């Protein structure tokens, strides 16, 4: 989760710059013409590695996919845990951090921003986890009092949020949870898992992304619905009760009870029936108003989620692995360029500071650069030399030769003939 320092948001290692824009800035800062070629071939190697990870992730998700045919389904907790571990690794590579959606906001903040009181439900859910990246402060303008007043809300915005939800299988769920899965979570079978990707979500809105989110009636609306019912229904019932005694007497006489029913009493019985019908009609009308207000709440909640949803399930995996590959390439390029720019070996902490300073000065980004990940990738590709605790980068010409050899070795089938 991001920490606020000096009024600015600082937290994850998400480099929110286009790869081409970063490459141009690094080439300009380093003054080496071949730097762009190094970054392009290194990116191609990382893309090949990312493709392998994507295929493995898809294979783990396939038996959990809600749309998987019965022959390929695996509803066991072990299948979910294997996919969960692989997904968390992919999220970490793409610079996502896990957050607790129940602790980063208050119910008051959620109501202020969305106009709703949201209560999440975990019925039928095995596990739900939230991951986010790209924290930034933002001022949101909202119109209140039928548009006559503008309210400015200070909120922390999140560029990307990924939600992982695992549902209980038939053996884990009780009868109540089975009914919830059948009625509320339509289209989701027991034992399945869903993955959702949302964009530009304020922290008070995170609770709306919960799969069991349900809006509750605000006290103001409860009063507006209940007050007319009390004000109108109580006097009617008080006046109705004496007439009901006559109605019961008429019914008893009809079925053979002794006694004579006068015309006036019969009229009062008819009036009682009319009053009773009026009360029933009034109750039905208030019920319809309640349901209409509930539908308005649901529509507002659906709009909040709908316009922020980017991808679901298998589509999220493609985006996620691609995002991880993009972050890997930018981290490696930034670390390599900073080593070349220094013209001397650098310690890990020094290199980390240089990279963060470059992003801050050139792009206004305040991030926690993943220096260890960047150096690990550069060492694996043979682009850096380590001497004790100091690192130095190969010259671009030598780096290109090593990358070219690594690329040629990816598909060397001549030795297999």
C-alpha cells in the first residue's frame, strides 16, 4: 500500500511511462546511439520468457474457468492454490502490491464518493484478494443539491486494480451458500475462480468491486418511505378496527351463526372491506417504491463498476503478463542506462537512487524502484559485471553481441538433427 510523504503519494514500483518514451529519454540522457538497440533486443528476449509464463498461467487457470467444460474442471482447493500462487507471482512482476480493501477506506468516505452505503458479503466465497498499482492523489468534483453545489473530494486514486475471487465447491459450501451461488452469483459455478481488472478506482470505491457488494438503504430514504406509511396507515387502521368487528359478524351470519344483520351494519362491513383494500393497496405502493429505490441503488453500483472494468478472467491473464513484461523491460533498461551514464561502477543503493531521481526529474514520478529485480534480469542476460558489491554495465557494442547470441540460441534446432 502506498505511503503518503509530504502530501505526495509514494509506494509501488509501477513505472507509468510508455516504453518508447522512456527509451527516448534514456538515449538522450546517456548519449549513446546504440542504447536503443540494446533495449529493443533485450525486450524481445523478455517477451519470449513472458510467453512461456503466460502459457503456464493459462494452463493453471483453465480448470477453474467458469466457462470450462465439465471434463476439464477441477474444483479442489489445491487447484485454486496453484493458480493463486502463479497469479500472485505474475502480479508482483507487474509491480502490483496486495491491499486490504476493508482497511484503506471508511464507510463514510465510500458514501461521500459514491452516494451509497455498501456492505460486502463473503457468502459462498473461498477467498477474495485485491492487488493494486499506480497510487496518486486526485481532487474529484461532485455536484450535490440537484447540481446547485459543487463539492471537491480529496481522494487517492489507483491506476489498476486486479481482484481475484475463488468460490467454494459443493463440498465446502453449506445449503445457504449454495442458494447464494445459485441466485446471486449467476453464471459462476461452485469451485470456479474469477479474475477482474479495473482502471482508475478511488480507494473509497474499492468495496464496490467486491463480488458480494450490495447497497443498503440510506436512513434518509428509509424515513421518506416509512414516514408516509406510518402517517397514513395508522389512522386508517384505527378507524378500520371497529368496522372489522362488524365484518366478522357478517361473515359469521353468512355461515349460519345466529343473529340479524342490519342494513347499517352491512354498509359498515362493506366500508371495512373498502378500507382494508385501501390499506393493502397502500402497502403494495410503498413496497414498489422501496424496490424502485433499491433498483436505483443497484444501477448506481453497476455504473460504478461497469465503466471501470477493463477485462475478465482469461483476458486479464493476457494483460497481466504483458504488463509484467513491459515493467521488466523498463526496469532493465533504466538500470542499464543509469550504469552507463555513471561511467563508473555503482553500488546497489546508489543505482537505485539514480534511477528514482531520473524518473522524478524527467517524468515527475515518485516510485520505489525495484533495483534487485532489474539487476537480476541484467545479470541473467549477461549485460552487467559484478565486482563485490559494485556493478558496471557492458558497452553497448559488447552487450548487443551477447544479446544477439542469446537470441540465436533460443531456436537452435540444427543440433537436434
